[in-house]
DNA sequence: CGTTCGATGCACT
DNA sequence: GTGCATCGAACGT
C-alpha cells in the first residue's frame, strides 16, 4: 500500500478523524517495521478549541500545527510519554488528529520488546510483558510500541518512514464521545473510536453515540 | 469492579 | 514555578 496523499489531511478535521478509523499506521526503523490499525482518534481544532495546543497561540512547540497538513506533530506529555498527531486542514489553520489506539498487526515481537522495559515507575514489574491487545492501547503506549519519539516531530506522513496507508479493514461500529484526559473542551464530542474494540483505551470503550 | 496517586521533563508564564 | 491531550501500581469496596 501507499501512504495516504496530502489531500487526505487537507480537509475539515472531523472528516479526517472519521476516515482515519481502520487505516494503518506504519513506522519503519532500522530494527524493523511495526504497524497497527487505527481504532481510536481525537480531533483538536483551532485556537478557539481550549483543549488544542494552539489555544495558547503560535509558539515554538505548536509551530507544526500551523504548518502543512500531512505532517506529524509529536510532543512529550507528563515528562514521559510521546503523543503523535497528524496535522490537518490547510496551512495556517492549526488543527490535528491525536492517534490514541491501534490494533497491532505487524511487528508484534518488536512492540513487545519496546514495551517490555516501558515501565519506569515500577522496575519490579518489568518481567510482565503486556498482552497483545494492550500493546498499542493508549496514545503513550502506541508511540512506545512503534518507536515514535521527538525525532518524528515534523515528519512528513506522505513521504517518510512514518506514514498512514489505506487498509481493507472495515470497522462499522464507530462511536463518538467526549475527548479523554482534558479539563476543558469536554463538551465537544470529538473522540471517535471502534465501539467495543479490545485495543481501545479502557475508559468509555463502549460509550458514545453510534453513527 | 472502582478510585487515587506518584513518576517525570519541558514549554510557557 | 505551574500544569499538563498518560500510565499503571496500589489500594478500597
């Protein structure tokens, strides 16, 4: 398969969110390829969205949000988790889609290795490797499983070794609900996920309105 | 089941 | 100095 074209991202963010479900996120690295099907995403749209990083205006950190669509916006959250977004909308319209969960489909062994020493908080739990469905459950977990770090910030999703491609997978059971982990902007139902999917992050796995 | 809480680094005020 | 688009261990029920 081929990486999705820039046109795919240069659209209203909620449409990109909808169409991203079931697509395949791939990261090729020197140690191998890891990939998964997107089952959970969230939209962050513009300076008027209080939960969007662009709400604080254009800074060095948020610069990628204002750039061309189809590029990655990666940042470090809580001092320990990298979160990956796909920039959407035309240049200068700051918006992006946060990738929150994947169903692992390729490079499972690599994912297990990368997740194996993931637990910095409790070294004693290191021997417990997460089971497959939780390898890419949650935005911090999936970046670790795919080896995505700040090095991928600004990467071109249309031309680099980090990309999103079409897939034959169809998830008809998609649902929408409030975004997770934020204290403002919770009134917007801009989280889209595959209802009941085992790789969707735990909270609200079943809730939300069907569409 | 449920909730609480500590780890941890950096952009931004 | 403050506040995170998180995670999982350690509780309580």
